[in-house]
């Protein structure tokens, strides 16, 4: 095993809580590889939630960019946040050690990293990809190839992930469908590896941890068979009428099923919270609670009869726990779940949401049929495949079992016009 200080450094940029959930297994796999040294940069988009999650996973943040920190009480705009991340990564990379204002409690060394891993479709991921590209650091896109092909749905995520795809050297796609999305857009077939989704890796780890549902839900923990409908909604394109319609549907269901508990962990953003507070406050079986710790939320997903959500991650994770999902969005980039029958796309029409929820609440046979559907998003080995690919490309390691030859390694090197392994290791 290579001494830790001599291992190959890899930047891992994390912005939001969902990104942290999906990147923690990758960071852990890099750390356990014996060859790589992950350097974790937190952009500061969800500072407290991300720091708490990483700490509980036994990992550390090396630099924090504070990109969402208010100035004189005013939160930065989306463009200001993106600019702060680009400038922050530039300063971190250009310094011999992490500048004082960005320092966290972990390691300080950043220089010499051979790649930058970004995840998914957040603005922080897009900003990190642009910054890394400008610094000629190869970009590795985890959870690549998700598409709705509508730049405004979801906004700004669809634009972000398409932008990252133009920049990335290596694309780590959760499914074959995601890979073919990229191929149709002109990405080299050999630069795309299907890995499964790292969210399933994280979910399997959390399943081994004991605990409850978190503050405010203690009554459910003492009920041997609580009947729970879990509701999460916050996406920007649903702000206003969309969230109001979802909240109205939940209220109608709560009135129709007084013995069922409707648990609504509310997003920190006041715009996303307002509709649910106005529609559900005072309803005895509607439990409006603060955001859950990830492990608590995972246990809630497993205990729920159904989930109504506009979240992306929940669409992947809940089917692994046997919980049917109603997707309260007009489009989804996770069509595999729709085709597999683990998801039903219901939009934000209250009538449609109620109709589909009633089917699953009233019909045990239909619920059992849907709960038994095979999750298309992976087997819990995505992080392992990612590290194998990086070892092959960056350290001349063995070819991953999913590949038949050296096409991936050679194609990624050609993308940057250099021999990455010999230049950086």
C-alpha cells in the first residue's frame, strides 16, 4: 500500500446535501483504495448539512469556499455563487496550501491533483467543472447522462448537466440509458462507463446503521405499524402554483385518510416551505418537520407506504427499499424508473396526484406489485467501479470488468491530448 502522503490526489467537489450523500461512498472508496488521496472541497451551498453529513461518515472537508454566505445580510444570486466557486477553486489550486479563508479542519495540500470529480447537475458542480477545465484538470462527471432535453425543466439543473457533459473527460453514467443519451449528443462511446448510481451504495451503508426518524417524529417510532405517506417538494420550477397544487393534494389525502400520517420534511428555503405551511398547518395527521438527517430520512423512506416527491435522488433510492414513488414533476430525467414501474410521473395536478395515491393506499395487491419492481439504478457497487476506472486511467491499473479492453483509458487520455498517468502521477 502506498503511504498516504504519496498517493495520487483527486479533487472531489461537493455543494449540496444530495451531492454529499452520493459522493461520500466515492470519497470513502478513494480513501480505501490504497492508491488515491481524495481532497474534498465543499462549495458552501448547504454548509451545515454537508459538513454534518461528511463528519458523521467519518470523513473530512479540506477546503470550504463559503459560496452561499450572505454579505451584509443579502444572499448571493445564482451568478454570484457560481462566480465565487470558480474564483475559490482557482485560488485553492494556485496556492501551495489552502488559503486561510477557505481552510477547514482537514488536510491542506491540494496541488498536483490529477482529476476533479463533480456530481450531477447542481450549479456548484457546473462551476467546479468550468474552473477545473480552465486549470486543465481533467473533469470526471459522476452521475452523467441524465436528460429531460428541456433546458427549463428542471431549471437550472438540465442546463448544468449538459454543460458539464461538454467539458468532462470521463463520464460515469448510472444506467445504459444515460450512456446512450450522451452518445446521441456526440460524446465518445469509449469515454462513458456505466457504473450504477452511488446513491444505492450510500443507502446500503446507511441500512446497517441503527436509529429512528429524527426530531418531531418520535410518536411514529413507538407505533409498531405506522402508516406513513412521505412528501418532499422544493424544486425551483415548482415554486408557486406547482407547490401549491402538491400541497393541496396532500391536504385532500390527509382529510380522506385521518389515520395515515403525512410526513413533510420541509426544505430550508422559505419559498418552498410556504405552500405546505399554508395548506397543512393545524392538520392533526400532517407532520411538518425540519429537514431530516440522511440516515433518518432513509429510514423514513423505508417505512413509508408511498412517497410523493419532486426530488431526483428519492426516485433512485426509494425503489431500492421497496417504496413506490409518485413523481410530482412534469418531466423526469430518470425515465428508467418510469419504464421499470418503480415511479409514476403524476405532475402537479392535484387530481392526478390524489388518484394515484389512492390506488396505492387502498389496494394492497397493487402496492405489493409496485413495491416488488426491480430498481434499475444499481447494485451498490458504483463507487467500486468508479475507483477501478480511475486506477486504470490514472495509474495503469487493471481494466474494469465492465470493459473489454483499453478503450476507456486511451479515449480519456486522447480527450486531453496528453498521457495523464505519466504526466501527473
